[in-house]
C-alpha cells in the first residue's frame, strides 16, 4: 500500500490527510485484537487445553483463509464445551486489556459528537464489559449458550440472526447510520481481520489496526505501529 504521509508506522492511501474528525458522525470498532489485546475465544479455549487448536482456526479466519466465518466460529465454540463460566470471568479479569490508545480515540470521537458502535464476532460476555467501560452507544456480538454454569459448545440465536459475521457487521453499521440519518460516507470502520472487510468497504474511512496483510492492503489507513489514537494524526480532532 503506497503511503502519502511520512509518518512512521502509519500508512494512508486513497485520500490526502489530514481529515477532520468533525466530517464524520459514526465510528464502528471491531473488538478482539482491535479495541482489546486478545482474541477472547482463544483465551477461553486455554481453559479447556485447546488454545493451540482454536487459535489456529482463528488465525486462518482472520487472514481470510477460511471463507465461511460462521462455520469457523461454530467449530471453535464447539471446542469450548464444558468450560466453566468462571474461566471466562478469569479471562476478563486477568487477560483482557484495552489496546493502547483505545480509550483516547473513543473519548476524542465522543467529544467530537460521533456515535460509537462495537461490532464483534466475539461474545456478549466481553463486549458488554468493553461497551460499559468505554461508554459505547451500541453493540452487536454473539451469545454463548450456558447450562449449569458451563459452556455447551453452542451459541444462542438472537432476534437479528444467528452469528455476527462480516456481513452482519456491515448490516449493523449501515442500519445504525440509517437510524441516525448518517451517510455511510460519514462513518469510520476500524478492524484487523478479514471479517471486518465488509463494513470497512462501505464506510467513508477504513482503518486497519495492526491488521492481517489482506486488511492492511485494502484499508485507507493502516496503523502498523503505536496505538489506536494514532488515527488522530490522520483525522484531526480540530
């Protein structure tokens, strides 16, 4: 991806920076490895002694080597059967951290009047926590089925559908725009994996954060070094 800026570790294409944050009205974030430092499904699998197996599927899905995201997630979740909810709480308490610059970027966007959205192929157990911590306006993610305090290895269907995959992320971004009278061109989409490409493709500004090669190549902004708040070097708050 050719760079039009001399900023180390920050690559842009398709526009001339800087842009103004005030030109946008919505920012949509992926969660795992974007807003937060881990892939939650991999860390839950660690409790079942299956992290390597699950992580290999996650990596292939994020690189775009597995084209059916829903099936890849079902395979991974099936391997979590029998993991106690207490293990998920331990992941939340001991492993999950916001990525550098995440809070600063979200706060800057909120201060500029942007709506905030979290769309994740991960799980509500974690997205609810991140939503509340950052004051994010809306979320969409998956629900793990629990029985007798342990995971069943299945997910629960929701009113909008079965699994939040790339297409659902795109639908959620577009429907949120429509709900608030926002043009897709006024939206920013931030992600790291192949399942983020559909929403990044319809947003006015697409941002790859420490992303897989396929995502870096297609994004208008690629943050390859530093924190999420480096976006503010390209999209200025004032």
